């Protein structure tokens, strides 16, 4: 007969290395926001499994590296709406 280990209550995986959910969530809790996986993923065994489009230890970053480029025209329009930007062809779609 082979010996079989039994995990303590709440611990999972074959080697009992995955802590119970309440402990696991603490490993996934962002100290800055207090949120588990930034509310953009699930905590699995003390590590965040991020939703599609997010990355980082706490799923705190957008995986889309071009976010700034995409938002640039809107930011420019908002920042400079009081100036005459009609000469900038890239701004014509963002004027009020």
C-alpha cells in the first residue's frame, strides 16, 4: 500500500500547495487599491489570472500598449478645446 497525504482543511492541489480562498486572496490583493486582482481577474492559488486585456501581478495594467496613442486625440481635444485647433486636421473629429 502506498501512503497518501491529506491536505489541511481548505488547502488544495495534489501537493497541498494552494491555500484556502481567504488566504489566497490576500496574496492577490493590491496594497494600493485593496482590490483582489484589481477586479479584472480571478485569484487562483495566490496568483491573479487576469481577464483578457489585462496583465501584471494584480491585473493592474492594460495589455494594450497603444492606449496612450488611442487616447491622445481625445486628450488633446479636451486640453486645447478653447484654442483654435481647426488648423489641425487630426482634431476636426473631436471638436464640439
